């Protein structure tokens, strides 16, 4: 299994150190690791093998190897692989929810409890933003794929990602001004970088799909 580190994480460490929030950021990274263990456990249970583990500013990302047999098993207009992807994507936020429930039932001091609960809520909200490669985006993409097919899944997910990015940018900008917290602004920049990267990939895929469709049409003619 490959392991990569996104160098932007050092920028986050410096910023959170300057703003005196390094401790909170460390807690979020630890909980993000547990979040990813939820993905890993769900993937293993579903018979998927981990391929790459990447440390990113907003946590850890894990990808799995494609099993050809899952890809060939059709479900509606998608396949079994997409259903497994959706389940694995849900496992992360569910793990954070379980941690919140456990914390509420433990006799911890109020500061520790609030920090753990607050951090997990942030992780759930952030990861459920419907943008790829965040969990929310993966879930939306897989569900659309199952009902409408791959090309529409790519198109609709890209459009939904852009709409929610605009909303998050507006809300984040207001929060940055109100709380005077530049960390929020940095997260917004990170989301834009993610979207730009995914948008480039999306446009490449659409060109391939269009080329395949034209080839099929020419062969039929």
C-alpha cells in the first residue's frame, strides 16, 4: 500500500500554531484518523483491498483497489463497486457519530467532552459536503451513478460540487470576518484547490465519454 503526504499540511500546522489552535488541530487530525479507520474497516468487510493512504490538511484519505468482479456485477445503471463505494464513504461520518455517542456516555471533564464532540461534529459536516473527493461527494456520485449512469453522475456531481462550494465560500467568508479566524479562510482555499483539481479530471472524463459515444455511433452507421 502506498503512503503519501500532502505538503499543504505544513502550511496548516504553521497557521494553527500562529493562531494558537495547534492543539485543536491535532485533536481533529487524530479524530480524522479514526474516521478513516471507519472507511478502512468498512472496505475490508466488503472485501476491498486498500491501495493508497494519503495524509492531507483536512485528515487522511484512503483509496481501494478495484475488484473487476464488483465492476462487472450490474446494479441498475451502475455496478456493485459503486454501491460498495457509497457504503464505505458513509462509514467515516458514522464512525464520528459513534465517537460522539460514546463521549456523551463517558465521565470526562466538560472541556474534554466538548472538544471531542465539537471536533467530531466539524468532521461530519465537512466530510458530508457534496464535493468529491469528500465523503458527501462520493456518496452523491455513487448514488447518481447507480440510478442515472456514469456520465450523468460525473456531470451532476461536478455541478453540485460547484454550487455547494459557492455556498461554503460565502458562509466561510462571513465566519472568517466574524470570528477573525484565518484558519477558516485557509480551509476555503483548500476546498477551491480540491474543486479545481476535480474539475480538470471531470472535463477529461467527459471528453473520453464523448469520444466513446461518437465511436459507437460511427460503428452503428
